C-alpha cells in the first residue's frame, strides 16, 4: 500500500478529489493515512473524518515560535510514516527540515501554469487576480515537487484552462479547480505510486503506462 499524508489549510476540495479517486478505484493501492491542517475547524478536517481518515490540526498559534511549529509539523508528518506528502491547498511555507526529511517525496498543487503567477505572494485567489490583471488568455494548474524554494521544484504535470470574458477571480478559481486541479493531482499521485516519475536535474521524465 502506497501511503500518503495530505496537508490542507481550507475547504479541502483537492483532498476530496483524492478521496473520490481512491474510492472509485482509480488510485489503486493508495491510502491517505493522515490529513494535517494548520487551521482548526476547516471543512477539510470534516471531509477526512467523513472518509474515516485520521485528521489532526497543527496550528502555529499553539506554539511559541515558528521553529516550534515547524518541529511539530514535521513530527505530525513523520507520525503517519507516509511514502508521499501531498500539499493540497496548504498555505504554509514548508520548513527546510521537512524538505530534507522527504527529498523528492513532497508534491504541491499550484493554481497556475508555473513559472507564471507563482512564488512569494501568489496563493489562493491572489493567483487568479494576478492572471486576470495581466490579461492572460490561458491559465491552469501545476503539480510539482517541493524543494527549498517557493513553487520552484521540478514540474510533474500541468493542465491548461481557458480564461473567459467576464471572469472574476472566484469564477476562474472554480474553473481551474474543476478542469485542472482535480484531474492532475490524483494523476500525479497515481504516477508516483507506480514509480513512473523520475527526476533528471530539474526535469521530470514520466514512463508510459
């Protein structure tokens, strides 16, 4: 069984996409062993509980400083003994200690086509606000490995989404989730669980099925 820990900060729609694809058999021999939130009371924790998945909250507000929080976060991940850590709308900078502990075993879903609209300051609706302000005609989502930088790790999968006239950040966010994020995140987990993703420098190579 390929075990994943999923880190969340909000509603957990990408978590739900993973749960659904496990339940319908698309993700074979994959199990979500723990959901970790940095915010108490978010709906993602309810989604986990409804699916019978252990759900825990590690909030920075409960610790004296960032270093103590980072230590607790790493301990929460280690306690699940995952093969892969999935950041599914996790609005926390991953500490270097975690990157070192799980090299090439942490992935993130970003709601844009990296290297556009990524890095410092680009998260949540701000990504879509930036895309609309720039007037791009195509946006999308990216699944990438997490390294010591922000949104700078090797890209695994990307999917394009058309920007339409009259889009607001909220409308565009919903379309990107529905047309891209909920597709490529489960697909990336499937490929990784089957050992089909290989990193060569800053490039990934994906074996054919």
